[in-house]
């Protein structure tokens, strides 16, 4: 059944203007990525990774409440009152174009505050995001799991959106996303895409996953791996023939294995290693860096670990400390560590050397790589 216009309006949040929408519009026009609001400070926006105050006075508590609380619907107001924070999406019309924001409203030291991230309307392709070609190969799997690792604000959601959109352009499949809240809104191309927002379309994530197995998805986005239930449900979906995408807070591709295991008691680790080894197809870790190329704000440095026999063997044998060597040894298969990625970004004049050295996990290795000296990888098997 076609979606009624009123339902679309409800989902996109097209209601009367809110007073705070002036700040959202200013953020868009200033090409900012995030809006920060804290009591007794002016609003701040993040532009190309740097926080800058807006040209207006501080917001006191009374104004903060007047600006922020009207954004909360009944459900989110209840969550905010009970837990001290609420996540939701908000949509603003800027010169006839709709912009979505992922919003977190919070309390800190007894004051109301808010942080909102702008979600791009346009989903760039891999080349537009300066991602390596192997990203395309990760989208060609018919089942298994692909994880995007990184801290908040590292571009994980944008990269996954680009991967799902590649599948959308190239395959005739059913893509199902389960999100809290929905960020990128996809347009069907070759794929049929259903997007379910927790709290709006379904009561909670657990119920959404129970429904998912009856909704015949080929590809699933299950959001952040933040607890046992989410990961177990996602890995089960991967085992039963689905291609599952998710995100996780981890600093590198190899350390993601330990981050997953930390969600579970020790007595489950052996079984988890087996499940990861059998079903994981790839882990992509990334960080966003300021670019020196005109017209490019930030670019990702990307570490990629695909699950070939070498990587699987190391994980099954609990030799996680050797995974970094395996990545370097398998560079011809498209794998790369952060050092290799940083060298490539410097060589392509996308970042400067100072930035590369500032974030390099091994400064000496990067210096050698920039001089064209390859580090020999010892035998790891």
C-alpha cells in the first residue's frame, strides 16, 4: 500500500517551524556538521572538524528550555525525563530543501543541552568519499557481516550509507534498516528498501529484529553493536543467509575483535571467535581528518581487514596481536592499515604530513613508508 502524504509528513517531521530551526538553518548555510548547545554559552557549530561559536550571546536556562524541549514528542519527553537523555531525528526546510538532523538532548549538571548532527541529503559514492576500491568488494557478499569501526563522528554512518546505496544501484534485493533514529533516507533504485525507526515504526530493537526474520530481507543494517543482544541477533542473521551491516566503537580493525568479546563473559569467547571467523566478511575502521585539497572538508583514513584464511586462523587461535601483521602481509588483497592509508592520503595531496604524523599509530613506520621503505612483515603462521 502506498504511503499517504500525511504519513510522509509525519516521518520527515515537516511541522510548523520551531524557534530553534533558525539555528539549524544557520548550521546548514555555514556548512557545519554539528550544532552544540550548552547553557550559559553561545551555540557552537563544528566546521571541518573544528568547533566555532556562533555570532550571538549566551543561551540561559530559560531560553534553552524554550528552544529545545518543544522538539520532544511524548515518547522522547518521557525517555528524557526518565533517563536524562533522548535521541531522535529532526527535519528542517532550508530554502525549499529538507535537511535531517540526528539529535541528542541531554542534561548536564542540572542544565538542558543539545547536540545535533547534520545528515547529508546526498549519499556520496566511494570515490566521492575518497574510500579505497575494496569497499565495492565488501558489498558483493551475499551473506555474512561487515562492521564499520570508529569513534563518534568518524563517518561510519556515511560510509555504510554509501555501501547500501552501491547495493541499491547494482542488485535487485530487499534492504531493511533498523535505526534509532533513521539517518539517511534512501530512494529505491534496483532494490526495495524498507527503513524502520525504533520508537516511530516499532516499539524497540528486540521486537524489530523478531519482525525482521519474517520480512524477507537480503541485506540488513542493524545499527550499533552496543550489547550482547544486538551482536548475537546480528550474527545469527548473518549465519542464516543475510548480509548484515553494523557499527561498533573501536579504534582499529584488529582491536574490534576484542571490543566484541568484551561484550560477553569469558566462557562464551571461544564460541564467539568461531562465529566471527565463520561469518565476518570485513571490518573497516576509519577516522576523519582535515583535508588540504580545495573544496574537500575532511577525508577518512581507513584501515581494512577482510576475513581471508590467514585472518580467520589467527582469530580462532586467539592470536589477535598478529592481525596487524596479517593486514600488511595481505595488502595485495586490498587490505590496508592506517599507516598505508595515511601514506596514500599524503601522496594524493589530500592531507598534509603534519596531520598524518599527528594521528599515525606508528610515527616511525609512517616516516619509512613516506620515504618508500617498506617494512618487512615477519612470518605470522
